[in-house]
């Protein structure tokens, strides 16, 4: 396939530079990743998990590939993987899916990895914010890698934001691996506010040990094409995971969220809530699977996906799935696609609220359910504000931008 | 508790009730599949050229295809050359005069509770009895004929009403639809043909009883139901097979055409041989069923009780093209031992204000795997489409699996699509409540399961509902304890 060819050729061209700039932990995986990538090729829509996103098409354009490294001066708890305070070999690329060509591509081409390491029983004073700013006059592809290691009893909030400052096309391929040890608490928030020409592939892998709890919240406020996956292994008893997400999409935007939660042992809990508001010709997709393996008794799992389609050209694909091999479980999922309630709209109009404002209020209330799940108060307030602005079409990002006018 | 377990095991070891074989001379063609076999089947049935051409086209298409593997099933490999594609038990030497049925066959159907003598029949049900590849007898034909209703085997319909058959055959499920549809289109043998003329309400339940008897054969029946404007028909289908160590293939097609204001109810109680306790043998039930709601205000409802078959892979579907058309799907799928089921429905909304309801209840026990897979698709033309789906799974035993794979594709802003599903085991509170009142575990479970499946069983015609309820009991006995 032509698409994979340009990446393997590029890899062969810059192999030496890559190896020189990076370190052993990462270099050790490259050739394997290359071999897997070549044999797999980009997934087509015939691959079940890529049913709603054509990866081949997204990776086809000729992007310049950035090979920059992180600076050495990083805030507390953050490290370049080359200067890691711990041995990261058991972690790096250990839970990422080796059968996903997009992940392999990242393993092949990532130059540096940001390691967030929270030692035993530590709680950073402030949340850790990682801002990814896409900048460049030419079309650029970025391979990003993040590794989070939480030791026993550690707690952390990590906020990851995506921005683009130029009108160029950007392609981001991100892989996050997070390990939550016993009794640790990890909150990851991902907020995407880029522009219509940005394509984002994000693959998140989370591994939880005994009594760990992880919350992953993904907010796609503005984007071009986005494909997020979140894969969680509940590998020890008493662990808990909450996956929440909201999507606001209009124009030709496309957002595909794909989640997989594996209950491998008894007494684990998972909750999922994803909400979409689709306008204009936006396409939304949600596919979530909860897998309960044999013997994983007393599993409790709930999945909800609710969607608003505001126009006839907006499309929503939803696929909430359960795969269960244990009997003493409580698993449920619910999914709806609908539109704003006529009664509610009428009620507000009766009271002198214009139709546009009424619609806005309802949409905002719909999304609020997801934002409200965020425990971090300042972030929650900020997001309420952002969501409201986004729905009004006045996102701060939009000022001075000519892209979609 | 130990005592009740003993009791349970006794019942569980009970054999499949319909597992006997009938000893009749059956004309079986040689095993294998080729263009010649397709021609031979067509010749044996004395078919016109257009039908042979249809079969050949399907065969040529099938040869190019590969068997799909996306089902959540662990399928034994099927050797398509090791199956005989035509077996005719009516060609025995015993029946001297034509038109007379071999007494052995009569006995078989009597034993199955399907009397072929009209005077003995249950009031209000006309039966088309199909054994292996041939329809043995269709009852009440003449009475129905008076009202203009055509109810006969499809082979006869090809001879007597070629225009009707030609118009509708393959119009709902084209031979290119899928691998098994292509196979069936190439080699299909008997099945029923029903035509309800304009404005006629069929006064009795029509029913087809399918029986696989001969060894080493597969059954490829084809059913076609056409209900013209303002018509109504309720159609039942039942099936059984003898116990054999080998897997037998059953790949059928059911096509239903529903026109303006017409209503069709299609009910199935599927009780093919499920294989033994160790998962050996059993019928592979790979069926394509689809209804096309062509007219405005048309209605179609599928009701199925699936208790048999080693593997069930089928999705009775509805294409709602007519405005205001309504479709329903009610299903209870029970799997025990090593049975596997991947079943559900597809609702394709095309017309305006179309409505569909899906109620699916899965019950898995033993080491079985039970999956619901469904698609609700709303085209952009389907203004005001409405769908409600609910699929619940009940797990009895820690070795079984229950899975749900619903797909929803919505392309219209005025559509409302809802899906909900739960998976759980029988609630301890409910069990405890029953036991407190002196109902033993076995009866309590049966009570709860029947209550759970009630939504679906209530939709079945009376006689079937009774049978289905009994089947539920038998299929699950031994699963609790």
C-alpha cells in the first residue's frame, strides 16, 4: 500500500537520526514496530474497531514529520524518558496494542516520551497540565508519546490540552500508556481545541492494579477528524474506572470514540458516559465494549451514550457492546439518538426565550452532565464557560481565524 | 439442596425428545456440489429454465465467495462437498399410487404432533409438512383456495403460479445477499409459498413443519410469503431433527413481502437437534430471513423462540420502505451445554414515520455462548422514524457467556432511536422470595425464567405459546443448581 510505504521509507531515511536522538528503551521497540506496521498496513473500515474511521485515508497525505525532542527542563514529576528516575522498560510499549498499525507507527517514529512519574503516596500540589501546541507553516505530522506511572497510593490530575496556532494541516498520532498501582488515583483530562484541518489519532491504554481508580475524560470541543480509543484493563480486584466524554461537532467535523474495558478479575467497577451534540454535516461515532472474562464475578458496569442530532445531514453511529463470560454480574448499557425536546423548547419560548437561545440552553444542559463529572473545580468552571462559548460559536480560538468562514 | 440437584441432573440427562429417525426409503443424490448437481436438482423438480438460470447464477456467485467469519461463533469447518443436497423421502416404493403418503411418514409426523389428516388437525391451522428436501403434504389447501389464498410448497407454486413466484423470488433476499443466501439460492429444495390476495384475512394459522431425517444431508428450504394490500396472515414455523453425531447444515431463506395496509405475523419455534451434552453433533442453523414492508401502513412482526441448534446464526430483518409501516421483533434465545447463538435483527428505516420495536431476551446456561447482534439504520429519508430496542440477557451458570453487539446508524435528525440492555443472573431476592413461600429452587427458577420471557411468549399464537413454554422448561432444566 502506498500509504504505509511513505512512512517506512521515511523511517529508513531517518533511522540513524532517530536512534541517535532517542534512547535505548524506545529504540529497542522500533524494528519490531516497523515489522508489525509493514505486515499490518493501515486498518481499513473492514476492521471492526475502525468501522467508522478510514485510517488509510487520514494518513495518506504527505505530511512533514516532526522529529523534535522534549527540553531537558521539565517541571516536577515530569521527565524525559531518557532521564527516567525509574526503570521504564517494564512499562514502555507493554500495554499498547501491537496489532494496531497506528500504534506501531507511533512506536516506530516517536523520538521522545514524556514520563509522568508519581512516587509512592505522593500527591502533587497542583494538577499537571500538558499543552500540546501545533505550530508550523507546513503540513506536519507529530508522534507523541506519554507514559504515566503511578506508584502505590499516588494521586494525580493530568490535564492534556491540544491547540493549533497555524492554519496548516496537522496530523497528531498520540499514544498514552498509564499504569495505576495499588490504591492510586489518576485523573486524566483531554481537551481538544484545534481546527478543521487537524486530524488526531489518540490511543490510550490504562492498566489498573488493586483498588486503583482512574478517571479519563475526553472533551472534543473543536477539531477536524478525531479518532480516540481508550483501553482499560482492570487487572486486580477492587479497581474502578470512569470514562467520560463529550463531543461538540459541526460543519464537516468527525469524531470517533472507541473504548474497550476489560474486567479480568472479580469485584471491579466501570462506568462510562459519552454525549454528542452534532450539527451541520458532522459525523459522530461511538463504539464501546465491556468485556467480562470468565470468573470476573461481581462485576458492575454501566455504559451510557446519548446523542443529539440537530440536522438531517449529521450522522451518528453508535455501538454499545457487552461481551460477558461470567454470571454473577450486573452490566447494562443504554444508547439513544434523538433531538431537542419540543416541549422543553416550547416551554422556554412561551416564557419569552428566543428559539436559538432555547436550543442553546438545552444543548448546554445536555453536555453539562459530562462536565459535571469533573471533580476538579476550577477546570469544571472553565469548561462550563468553554462549552457555552463553543455552542455559541464564539470559541476564543475562532477570533481572527479564517478557516471556517 | 443435594436432593434437588439429583432431581435436576435426572431431568437434564433427558434426551432430546424428537431425536428419533424414520426408516423410509429416501432417494438421496450423491454428495457434493457442482453445477451438475444444481442442474440435477432443478431437473428432479421439473423446473422451468428461468429458475435453473437463477440457481446457476447463484451457484457461480457462491463459488467465488468465502464463508464469513465475523460471527461470535466457534464454527466447525463445513465441508460443502460432503453434503448431499437433495433427499426425497416420498419416492419410496411403499406408496403405490401417486398422491398417497407413505404410512411411515404419516407416523413420523403424528409422532411429532403434526397430524396430516385434516380431520385430526388442530382446528384453525393449515400445515405444510416438509421432510428433508420435499414437501410431504399441505393440508387445507382447497379450503384456502376458495378464498383465493395460495398455500402450497414452493415447488408446486413454481409449476402452478410461475408468474407470482418469478416476480417475488429473490426480490427481498437477492442471491448476492450473503454467502449462505447464495448457497440456498443455488440448491434450495422445498419450502412454503403463501399468497394472500387483496383484502383477504387468512382465517386460519398457516404453518410449516420442517424435519431433517436423512443422514449426511442438509436442508435448504425456501419460504416466500406475499401479502397483498389489506391482507392478513399469521404464519408459524416449527422444526426438529434426529440426533446424529455429525453436524447437519440447515441454510434457509425466508422472504416476506408486505403491501399496503397488510399485516404479517411470522412465528418460529426452532428446536433443531442441539447436539449432545459434550457439544457433539447438532444442526448448524444459518438462515437469512427478511421482510420487506413495501406498502404504506404495512406491519410485520417476527417472533422467535430459539431453543435448538448447535449453532444459530440468523437475523430476521425488516426493511421499512412504506410510510408509517411498523415492524416488531420479539425473540427468546435459549442456549445450554455447548450451544452457540449469534442472533438478532436488522431494522432498516427508509419510509417516513416508520416504527420498529425490538425485544430480545437471551438466556444462557451450561457452557453456551449467546449473542445479540442488531442493526437499526435510519436513512436520511426516514423522517420521524422511531425505534425502541431492549435486549436483556440472563446468565445461569458461571461458564456461559452473554454478549450484546447493537449497531445504530442514524442519518436523520427527527429520528428517535433508543437502545438499552442489561445482563445479570437471576436475582437472589426473587429466588429467596419464592423459596420463602415454599416454592423449591427448580420451580422458582422456571417461574422467573418464564416471567422473564413472557413479553415474547405472549406474542406467539396460543398453541405455540404452550409448546414454547414447555421447551423453555426442558432446555433449561439441569442448568440451575
